């Protein structure tokens, strides 16, 4: 397979072309400077990608380039730098639109990340559209950021929260979802791919069914955006939330996609500069989309660099990346299963590259410390999904999550580290 | 006459023991070993009010004042944490409240555990120390009232 990727940095300042014959993971690794780190005297094995991915040089360069060469406040200035900065900022909006196949660029709202995107919908759409007696459906595998905002809105509006249960493999029990889905349901908000289990949920089925009862659907794309092809028009979801830092981009920037009609009807989230058309003490009118939801000076640098990240991913090709990650997940799963006393948490048929496990008689924290001592970065704990951990009757798991730059050899390092740790701890 | 060691002396003793190890592997092996040897706490003490927050793992700790000295006992569901607690107990238990309050506890730093354990975990270690000192402060205050 031949992939040619044009990695285009803001303002056509640098064009780099990558030629790959097949997927060359060593060539990919060259783009990520942090992978040269030595931790505790050992080469870093970074398996905490579901928490945040590392950044390729093009992203780091885009950030530095912005500050070095054209830092300016956007939209309002007429001088050259302001124009360049505005163009770069808006170019990211176009790239995001293409990346998730949104119909219009105005449907792309920049936020701080998934958490803010969900809260934006909660405090604008949900707060004004929900009332006592209404119901919100979420799932049993939600991240706290897709639970707590709805609880808060529930308290304000009287709307009730209903939860789709999870089976022993870590899949949603869809029969139960269809049971819960009555005319009372006004909103369904579910995670596309679980950060703790890796499960890919049948969101298309959920969206279609929810629309039949007139409910609005929000999809938490925190984990799916980096692994799966996202087409919001084909999915027909009403809202979709993204965090840049989980897609090889900078922290502090994210996206809320929303259908135009809904966004138009929603009140603003925050008031301030940029989001207004005219301000007087008697009456203020709101700016057009997307600016209505982007009050104040936005996170320009990180937004600009997000484009570099998405171009980088598109340049390599998500399908190619996915193939590599799936192979790693399969290999890691087999290797883990061969360890005595290990229990995989999350064995769904459809998964992104997340391997969560518990080891009999061993606390995840101890495993995490000893793996770190081998240079292996995994995450231990409840992964901000406490209700899900309760469902499995465990306080937490050890989670290895893979990205495009991980290798089979790194999986071997983790497995060897596990053997060593388990021997010490038992 | 057999003097009990002062807090500083025990700290120094632990630092000496750790200086024998060349690698982190050995240090952890030693800490895990201490963790495994820590006398378990009776179930009746493993209740919420004895829990120490700030750790991924759970620590339960109880203390009592006997003849003017504070005695601690603790347990955790994680072995490495248990090893760390056991060192703290070895250093602080059996001393007067004022000595415990004044203890510098820089052995944690000297054996590399403060830098070595990531911030999130070292917070756990710090909250253990805080709780132990808090207990001592309470005993001190009560003694002052009598
Ligand atoms: C499934 C899921 N939802 C939401 C979030 C929250 O994302 P952020 O912290 O970037 O807002 C995360 C991040 O861990 C996640 O994995």
C-alpha cells in the first residue's frame, strides 16, 4: 500500500511529504520526539494513549511557529498579523469539518475539549429544553464528564437520568436500551468508544432509534475520533464532542459539532466579546454561528496546531493506523491472557485499542508503580468511570492503550514487566 | 539501659539500609517485603472514619496514646503503600506527640521515594504523614487540657 501524505503547516509555511510503503512504525516514531525519553533508566514505553496521545513534531512546530511568527488576536484586527492568525484559526475549522464530514463549517464550535463540549450542550440546549418528567439516557460505561453534567441539569430541570446497562463483556445491552427509549426521553448521550474498556458502541443504531421517539443524541467522541472514521452526517448525530489532545493535538482545545438548526436555536453558553453582534444596555444581539459560542479570545495557538495534528493523521490514513493498532491489540490481548490469574475487563467484539485488566491478588496501583519502574507508562485506577468499575465489582484496572507509534516489542516489554511485578507482589 | 531510638536515629537507619541497594528493583523488593510483613489491621478498624484519602489505594490507620507515647497501626489494600506505611510507623510509633509533630521525615526524600513516586502517589504518602501528625497534635492538645 502506498500512502503519500502532505503535512501542511499553517500558512503554507512548511510542506512536508511522507512516502510510506506499508505502515512503517519506526518511521512514524521519528515524528514523536518524546518517544526518545528514558524513564527510570529504561526506554519509555508509552501506553497511556487513551488519557492523552503524544505530539508529533509538526504539532510542536505549529505551536512555536504561531508564537514566533504571527501571534495576534483574531477576527477584530485589520493588521497583517491579525489576518494571518485569523486565517490559520479558521483553517482549522475547515480541517475539522472535513475530518468529521460535517455539512457546514459553522457547525464546528471550538471548546476546551469533550468536557466543555458536553457542558455547553447541557447548559444551553438541555437547560432550556428539558423539564420535569423528561428523561435523559446515558450508558453504564460513561466517563464522569458524560454523567455529572446531566445530573446537574437534572437537578435544575427535574429531568431524570436513565442508564443503559452493560453486559459481562463490556457491551451495551441494547434490548434494555430499546426498553428505556420511550416518548419521555428527550436526550440520549453516549460514548462512542469506552475509555476504560475499548468497546465501540453501536451508535448508529442508538441514534436512529432515539430519533424515532424525537430525542436528540449527543455522542462523546473522546476515544473514537482518533481511531475510527467519523462521519457525523452519516451517523446523523445531533452533537459530537472531540478532545484534540487525544488525537495527537495540543491540550486545551476541542470541538463541539452540532447540527445548525439546533445550534441556531440554542442560547449562548458564555457571554463576552466575540459572541455578540451589537451590545447596548437595553438589548444585546448574538453573533452568528459559530462565534455565538466562542466568547472571548479563544485558544488560538492550540487551535492552529490542531490542524497540524489532524493533517498528520489524515496523511497517514486512519484505516492504516487502525490496522496497526488492531494488530497490537490482538497481540497484547493474547499475551495478557497467557498470564496466570489475569482477567481482561472489556472483551467486546468491537474494540478500539484499549486493553484493561486486573490481576488476581494484585492491586492495580502496585502494578502501575512497578511497570513505571520498567519504563512502561500505563494507567491504573477507575479511569473516571466509577459506576462502570462498580458494575464489574472492581476498584479499578490497569489499562494499556495503544497509538500509531506503539510496537509489538513494547508489548513484550510490558508483558515481561508484568511477570516480574506479579512475582514480586504475590 | 536500652534506649529506644529517636525518630532521627530510625530515619538514619532506614537511609543506611537503602544505601545498600543499587537499583530501584531492589528498593521496591525491600518495600514490598516490608509491606507483606506489616501486621494486618482487624476488620473492625477498617471503616470509613479511619480511611486516609488521597491515594488510589485505601489506607486505614488507627492510633492510640499509651504512657504519653503515640502508637500507630495501619493497613492498605496495595502492598507498596503498605511498605511505605510500615516505614512511617517504624519511624514514628512509640514517640511522644511533640516529637512526632516536630519530625522532619526527610528520610522519604533521602531514600528517593518522594521524587520517585509520581506526584499523585506521593500525595498519598504526604496525606499519611499529615494524618499521623494530626493524630499526634490531637493527643498533644488533649494532654494540655488535663
Ligand atoms: C470517553 C471520554 N469522555 C470524556 C473525556 C473527557 O475528556 P477531556 O478531559 O479532554 O475533556 C475522556 C477523557 O479521558 C474520555 O476518555
